[in-house]
């Protein structure tokens, strides 16, 4: 009983961003996926999180769709080469992504990840 009260007080006393990060991190634990903060370059990973931003970055040669996936511990950029849009890939959506982690410009990235759109929570 006191644990529930302690959890409630902790949520009440912290800001929304911290609570959201804790909730996302708990979802990662429950899903059996890896935390983005514990992943390293070259590792094959399965991560789950919420898309914070989705951006089309056209280049001279190739359109590139970039989405920032945040799991409560760290962010990973999902980069689809040659794509202008993907149905369901939108800000706020929960996505599970699989692929080999790389580093680009100091950011963790997965190029052309396998992905699964997770059910929308009401």
C-alpha cells in the first residue's frame, strides 16, 4: 500500500516530461526490447518507443524519411532511404523497430529498419 502512495507522490512531484520518460521506459521493460541507452554501434537491436519527430529530408540524389524514436532513456533516428512517407509513421505513434545500430554525426541511427506500428492507446 505504501508503495502505491509513494509512486503517486513521485508522479505528483515530478514534471510531465520525467513521468513520460518513466512510463516509456516501463513499456520497454514490459516488451522485452532493449533500452536505447544501452545499445552500441554495430549491435542488432530491437527497440520500442514513441516517435518525437518525423521529417522528410530531400537530397539531390535521394529522398530520406527520418523519424526520432524516444524510449525514455535515449533517442534513435530511424532513417528510411528513398521514402517520402510511410503510412502510420507520424509524430506521437509508438513503434517497434529492428535493425543494426550505426552512428551518424554523433546520433544513434538505424537505416531502413524493420518496424511494427503498435496499437494506439486510448
